[in-house]
């Protein structure tokens, strides 16, 4: 019995050792094979814990600690949409325009969730980043473009861009879906009051007058619009009446009060009334940093920089040291051309924390400019840009100085350094494009759009504009990257008139005239009657021998603000329509 028991116990020990060894092998293998998944699980756990902490901080309105917790979440699980969304929410709550950049990371392209794409446009609108807002609208499918949330944002973006007709079109679509939407009814009345047709404008004015007569969420807005409309029509007494009713409301802003003073001056009221109103506002502004900055800026814009400086010097120390007030004081010093005082204030961070050496170089360039040493000035400016190239705050300060000093070349150089170093700052390239277009400088346009296309290859609007510009300036019969891009965009959005026109023009250049005209004929009459687009349709009709139709579209095109290359196309097409001896140059003989 004893021997048998020992043998059995020994047998059980060996069995347990074998099982333990097998388990060990399995565990080691699992660790080796599943190391990456385990790492991801731990990362998700850390990110989730940090997000939970961030939510708690947000509930307590502790934005500083909330943002720190979100940074931990982002580092633990890079690219996590939940962490990025919450980071954008925190930044937006804190009034930081960096919320736009974070939302861009979440809402990149058509594949991003709908709510993230909507949030990007809304946040960009809030911070007046109209370039990002407009680009964001391109990332919605045709079905999504009919949704109320999209229509509201599209209306707001186009309203901000002063495209009244386009904004009203979106409004009409929205009101068809939501006929009782009072906000949209108000917005439509505001748009229509600016209509060129006086009867439409008068009808809208009557609607706003009714809104202004009774308390409600749109009363102040209606009074503002009525006052602005009367001032624009040079009816100072009427404008002052609306403005006085506006400032009597408890919801009136400090800007409304300043606007009323402007209306008092417009109505040529006696000096005593003006002085009393200004003194009352000055006393009020001295108690608030935000209003103090507004009041100083208002005085500065009125051409009263000396007075603004004296008023700022009399402010309580706590108010005067506020960043907003320092920024306004720096603006005053620019107008007064007090570069020494400006340098001291900028080194204190009036426009943001910047290296003193960068400020010193910038002001040295200013001194050289005053001495007409322009070549040296540009060299010193390049030194400042080299030091500032990795610092967006410093670049913004330098850019602000170039604008104040009217230095066009240095402004362009600064924008390019900014655009290359910070590809998501699309406003830099938008500024370069706007400036080049105003000068009708096609080469400058190509340079800006080429960089923009490299920086943001998924931005469909930019790609479309780049492709059209390349087709216009480098025509030929061979397929190119630009013609390929035009084809892809038109296939993705067959109802987009910009993309369709680019694709049709690419086909026209390759001598596929019938296919080009077939594409253009699919557009609506209103799309074809846009003067800039009428040029291309008229050109194709003329090439096809449809001279009578072409003539009508070319007359529309003559009203457009065309680039030199487009003007050449117009002249050539007009010559063919009029029967002039000079024939249209065939597409096949152009540069390939």
C-alpha cells in the first residue's frame, strides 16, 4: 500500500509538472503572439481613464486640468476620435481657435462621421475661419447636402462670405423642410433687405420692423439690421431712432453702444451730446478689460490715436495689464509710429509671447526702411523669419507688422514661411490667392495653389481650383495630373458646376468637344449663366459652330472678372463669333 501510494503521488507530481510546463509554454506564446493587442488594450484603458477624468474636470469647469487629461488620452491612444472631439470641445469652450485645427484631425474627408464634419464647419464659423468652413462644406455627399443641419451651416457660411443669392437658395431649401423655423425666417429677411430689387427689400424691411416691435430672441438683431440699413441709405435720423431703441434693450452689447455714437455723429447731433455719450462709455469701459480694448480700438479707428493713448494710460493697472488691452495699445502705437514703445510692448507679449530677438530684428528692418535701405531691410527680415519659422505666434506678429507697414513682399514671404511650416493654416494660402487674384498675377496664383494642393491633397475645392488653373495656364492634348484630378472630381460630384466645368475644359483641350459639351449641357441654366463659367461654355459652343448661342454666353463672360489667360480665350472666341479673319487656334496646336 505504501509503495503503491508513493508511486501514485510521484506520478501525479510528474503530471502536474508537465501540465504546468505546458501552461507556461502557452502563456509565453500568448504573450509573444498577443503582445501588440495587449498593448492596444492597455492604451485604450489609459485613454478611457484619462477621458473619464477630463469629463469630470469639464463638469467642474476646470478647463486647464481637462486639457491636460485630454493630452494624456491623446498620447495613450493617438488618433482616438473621442479624445480629439473632447479636446476640441474644451478648446472651443475656452475660446481658443485651435479648436478648428483639432476638429480638422477628426473630420478629414468624406469618410469621417457626419457629426464630426458638421462640427468642423460650425467651429470654423464660430472663429470666422471661412476658408476651413467653406472647404468643410465640400466633404458632404449629395444626400447629406439635403439635410437640415447641412443647410443651416451652408446658409451661414455663404451669408458670412456675402454670397446672398447662394445663401438664400439654401434658406429656401431649409424652409421647405422646416417651414416654422423662426431663425431661418429672420435670416432670410436680413438677406432680402439687401436685395437689389427695392420691392423685395422693402417687404423684408416690413418683416424686420414687425420683429423689432415685440420682445423676443430676434428683436435686437432686427433693430441692428434696420439701423444699418438706414445708415447705408443715408437716412441718419431713421438710423439713430433704430439705434437708440437697440441700446435701450437689456441685451444690447458694448458694440451696440459704440454704433449708436457713430449714428449720433452721422446725424450731426450737437457736440455736447456726443461728448456726454463718449464720456459715459469711456467710464464704463474703464471697468472691463474687454470693453476697454474695444473702446481704445474704436478711438483708434476714428483717427484719434493720441486720445486713445492718453485714455489707456489712465486705466487702472489691473485693466491695463490685460492681454487684450495691451494688444489694443500696440495697435495705437503702430498708428502713432512710436516704434520704441511698440517694441517694448511687444516684448511684454502684447500680441503673444515672442522671442525678444525676433522683435528686435523686425524693428531693425523698420529702421532700415525709414532710411531707404531696402535691400538691407529685406535681409534683416529674412533673419527674423528664419528665427520665427517654427513659432506660429511669432509668425503672426511678423505678419501683422507687414500689414501695418504695407510691406507687400515681406508679407508674401511671411505667409509662405507660415504655409510651409504649418500646412493646416489654410488662411495663409487663402490670403496669397486673394492677393494674387486681385493683381491678376497668374504665376503667383499657380505658386500659391500648387503649395496648397500639396499641403491639403484631400481638400476637393483646392484640388478643383488648382486643376482648373493648371489647365488654363498649361493647356495641351496630353493627359496630365490636372486633367486626371478634374476627371476624378467630376465623377465624385457630377452635379458640382465647378468640377464639371474643369472636366469639360480638359476634354475640350484634348479635342473631345462633343463630350465636353455633353457635360456642360447637364448643368442648370442658372449655373451656365454665371459669367465666369459662361466663358468656357461660350468657348465650346463657338468651337462647335453654335455661334448664336455662343454669342449670348460670351456677352455674359465679358462682365466677369477674368484672368489674363481667360481674357485671351474670350477675345479669340468673340473673333470667331463675329466672323473676324483671325481663326480660333485649334486645341491640338497648343502646348502639350
